[in-house]
C-alpha cells in the first residue's frame, strides 16, 4: 500500500472511531440538560423548588394540611399507619370536599412492617337498577351530562365500608378516637384557602341547580361569596360522622344516614336504594406484586386499571437506558410515549371489574408479551394510534380525586387514592347528611367507543352491569427495595394518574431525583386516543420538542398542570421524606 493510501485509511479510521465512541444518547442528554439550565434561564424542569419534609417517626402526605395533621395526631396517640390513614380519610371528607369523601370510593394498598401486603377495593358499584344503556336516549345516543351531574350519576358509595374494613383488620387505636379529628374539623370549621373559596363560589350555581334553590349548604349565612380565611362549619356532616363513629358501617349503610341518602336519591330521580346499601361490601384483593429491575411494585389489581398499566409501562421501558438518555430527553420521551400508547389501548380492550370479567393481568404484564408489542415500533417515527389496538393474547377516563400516603414509625405503610370522580362529584349534597355523592358512573364505558370525561374509551369489559365496579385509573402503589419499604406513591388526575405515577417512580429510580424533586418535576401524558401528547409548560427543551415533532409526534403544551402527587420515600438511614405536590394545597406533615 502506498503512503497516501495509509493516510486515507487512517483518516477513515479516525472518523469511524469518533462516531462509535461518541454516545449520541449522552450527547443528547447533556445537550437537553445544558439547554435547560444555561441556554434559557427561565426553563426549569421543576414546577417549583418546594422542599420535602423530613422526619423519623411518621409521615402523612395528603391534599390538605389539616388532614395530614389529623393523621399525625393519631400516630402520636399510638395509632399505626392504618389508624392514621382512616383518620386522614375522614378528615379529607371534611376539609377537602372537592374529592375527600363519604359518598365516593377508592383503593388502598397496605404493606405491613413484616412485609405482608394487602389491597382493599372500596370502589363504588353500579346500583341494582343500573343497566347498560341507562345513559342513552331512544336512538342510542348518549344523553349529555346524565352520567356526570345529578342523582343518576352516582354509584353505590364504598368509602365508609372500606375504612371500617381496614380498621377492623389492622387498627390499633379505637374507632372512636380515629373519627374524632374529622368530627372536630366539621364542628369547629375549616379555614378556607383561596383555592377552596374559589371552588365553592364557582360551583354555587350548579349546587343550586342540582339540589334546589333553597339549598343552604356550602353557603355563607350572610349570602356573600367565600373569601380566603373564611370558616366553613359543616354541622350536618359532623352529625353523619358521629353516626359512623357510633355505629361504624351501620352508621352509614343503615339507619338515619342511609335513610337520608335513599330519600335524596328518590327525590332527585336517582336509583340507589336501601338494598344497594345493604349489599355493598368492599373487597380484599390479591395485590399485583411484580418487579421492575431490582424494585418490587406492590399495587392495585382491577377494578382499577392502574396497577396493571403501571407495571406494563415500567416493564415496557425496562430494556432501554433511560438514565443514560436522560430525563425528558427525546429518546426517553419517545419510548415512554410509545409505551403509553400501547398500554392505554390494552386498558380499553381488556380491563374491567374482575368480579365480572376475566382480566388477563399476568399476561398483560409479562415481559414476553410486552416485548412482542414493540414489534411495530420504529424509532425514526411516531407510531400512529390508528394502527395500534389492544394486544392479542393467546387464550383470551374540573376533575378531582385525592391521594394520601402514610408511613408510621414501625414501617407500616398505606397508599390510598379515593375520589368522587369529578370535582364535588355529582354535586348532589345529601340533604341533612351534609355529604356529597360521587359521579363515578361516568367511568363506565357508557357507550362503546364514546369517550368518558377523561377521553378514555372502553369496551364490553367495562360496560354497565348491576353491582359491577366501573374501571378506574387510580394507582396507589408501594415500592420495595432490597426487601424493605422504599416509596409510597399516588396521585389524582383521572387518566393521567397512571402516567404521573409512572414518571414519579422513574424520576427517583432512573433519574436519581429526591422524592420532592420527582413530585415537582414537570410531567407529560399520552393515552393512545386521542393520539396526542400533552405536557406541562417547560417540561421539554426546544431541542426535545423539535426532535419529537420531526418524527411525527403531535405534542402540545397544556395550560393546566398534571398530577397532584403525595408521596413518601424512605432514605437509607430510615429518614422519611414526605413530598406533597406544589401544584395545589397538598402538605406533608411528619414528626
Ligand atoms: O377512578 C378513576 O380513574 C377516576 N374516577 C379518577 C378521577 C380523578 O382522578 C379526578 N381527578 N383529578
């Protein structure tokens, strides 16, 4: 070979070596982060710089400071995490009427200090008189608003039964003591934050519309508008809570309170009867327990889709070097979006109440199945949701919810998400009872292919049947690491619950954020249909957005926020980090 041929070969080798040793992913990550921090000083990956709350003996992260304080009061009296969770639930029903409830339902994931795990499904059920087409007119068209507002929108409430069951099985402190903080808050009153005053003012007309012009509830005695700092006293609710304190389950599902509820339904054209209340029971279910890398996820089986969907999402991205690719970089975001698209398609096809339909949960979360679902993925372009259907398995949705996470000093942990569905649920306030009813019936697929309030569609698996539970997205989750309690997570947000929990877990595990940073971190969401990704302002750098848009992704900044997380992380020395979302009044209290 001639000398200049050697030279050409050397140059070619140099160019090739530079290309192969250059890690495009890392460059992309550093470029993204670089642009986040230096090219545009206003662009931050966090919604706020709120700091976590640190304590050793117990932590409650919830939507309201009074509710978290109620839980801590119970812990300090010697109650355990379950006692504290129950106290927090009833306090939220008083101080957080957007979503805290007696007339709603939810899901509880419990991990005891010895590692035993339990899940309780206290989701509402369709009333006995419910039927598949109850929200359709004679031509088969959806009657707008019927599943959302008013008496017919409610499922049979599960929350009180759920709290009684949890306390019966695990409570240490007396039921009477656990109910006391909520009763005190209802009787003495709650100081309204700006958000709460606004909520009551904005809904005054609809409360009147649904409950009658003579409604006195949620009104100031002088008839003026609610202001920040006003005191909301709820005497009827205090009486209802006292009935529950005295008679436990029977204090709500039988007797005085039940009669008020049934009379309210009859008065407003609802269908919930005493028989529905007698028959309602929450269900202990086998938790979904599955690993993601060396972490164990303990989460909710259906009637919530949350647990299955979360495990699918995590395992979908397990093979990819997300940490190396970086938080919200184009590569990381692309595989997360594509996972979300496929998971929400499966949700629509396969999932419903397991007491009524056979949900192939194990298969849906199996790595083999998930791998097969990547077959049509092309990293150079966006997949079109029209081309994605729920997978084939051999042999076979203003909105408010609330989540609270509790850890006691012994390491018992409780993760609960509960809701009325929409903000103040169906807006029906049980006259004399002082509590709101849910509008959870909208979570059913009220007509095949017609989206619910969260844009989610469903199939026969989630059609209405008497006593069936409507499919949920609530994803209360506990994470274990090396056999020890590691994280307690959850959030409201309708269909965005699953993807918010997913991002919060990945932020800690893959992107090495603290619990609070992970909660503060800006979020995005895709749910198969509509085929579009939404993101909180500043969640992506210009570079990431351009890369994704060039590949065909429809990706829009939204005005609102995503998620209101309330989480607890256990640090290696046992210190608890409570992280409550800066996006609302959420507050962690520890001791
Ligand atoms: O169960 C569900 O998935 C919905 N009813 C949750 C509603 C919700 O999160 C509203 N909150 N923002």
